[in-house]
C-alpha cells in the first residue's frame, strides 16, 4: 500500500505532539513511535484504530493479532493487552489514528440502516479487518480538519458519522451493532468490566459482578471468557499488573508498597506474577524500561 496514506501521514506528523495523543477533534487521537518496541501492556478502549505507517502486534491471553496500514482494528470494549510496535525508526515512524466509538451515535446510525439478521457471533471483542478506499477517504477528510480547527465543531461530527456508517457496512457491522444495543451479552460484560476497573484493588466478588452485569454466574463466566478471552480473575490480574507497572515507573513507591496498593496481599505473590507477566522482576523490569526510554530520547 505504498502511498495509500501519504497525505494522511503528512497531516498526522505535522500535528502529532510528543506529550499527548489527544487532538482538537473529539474522540480522535494520534500515536507516533520512532522505535520498534518490546511487548508493552496497554488498555484498549472501545475504539477503531487505523495504522498509517508501520505495523503492530497485540496479544490477549492466547490470541495474537497483527495488523498494518492495509487493515484496521476494532476493539468492542476495554481490553488489557500486550502491544508491540514491530517496525519503526526515525525516518519511517509508526503512525496511527484512533477513534473512540460512541455507542449513542452508532445506535442512531444503525437505526437508519436496513435491518440485518444478527448471528450469535463468537470470538473476543477484538478484530482485524481489511482497509477500504471509502474509509481511507473519510479518514483523510477528518484529519484535514486539524489544519482548519475552526471547522471542527461543524464538520467533524459529519465525517465521524460517515466513518461509522462505513464501519457498520463492513465485516464487523454485527459487532458494532452490539456496542450500540442497550442490552445483550456485550453490554452486560462491559458493565462487569466497569465494576472490575472501579474495584481492581479489592477482592473479586463474583456475586457483585453478577449483580452489576445482570447475569447468572454460568452466563457471566461463559460470555466474559468468549468476549474478552480472559476469566474475570485473569482480567483483574491484568489490570492490577498494568497499574503496578505504571506506579513503579513513576518512581515514587517501592515494589511492596505498589503490590498492596493494587490489591495484592502478598508481596512475594506480586513479584511472581509480575515476573510471569513481564519477563523480569519489578526492579529489573523498571530499570530496563527507563534505559529504553533514555535511549529513545538520546536517539
């Protein structure tokens, strides 16, 4: 796809800033990386991500997905992943654009489109799909608004609607319609995930999850695993370890303090699970991360 995103790249690189991914366009973020990376924990929200240059690999439990500028990624809900930029350098940086999905707008658009027969649809709420010319052109119009910020309040909602309309027409239209539905397994699992995120430092209580999601124990476990690729306990563990790594990188807390802060009752158990997740004990992992950050800044 040489040149497929050339004008998009020019705009993105002119407007990307090193200290924030946010843009003046609501729900739109830019991400630029000048180096390939190792596996890094990240929390994907309910969003669509377009890679303009480079490629990336994301992994959740046993599921591994790779994509580049010939594809786009849809995440239906908040998922704790391991992400890895595969190819990027100073001359050809990794560049991506993400749009957080608005369930209300999806529902409004889906209501105006022909009714489709919905299948049960199995698999985690994360998918890779072929990029299309229609999506590329709508994305360019959205990015061009960064050059004329006064036009954003009027024109950005129109272009966002077109992008979502094209996505609803695509292979993941069923998944996007589920996001827009007021009820259903996906919406209920999102409620369970919200409870876990709000209480990640507390003991996981399945009864509370069932109450929050409105599901029985059997239904909760079945749908949670099918949609996220993780059990509720595994999901909570991923969130705890990601938060612990963030706190440790800040340099203001010891490993034992962080372990208790994120909900572990044993510092030794925290160290074992941290090692299993990130491939090194906390102190060495953070030291290596800081060395990588320093090297990137020097380069």
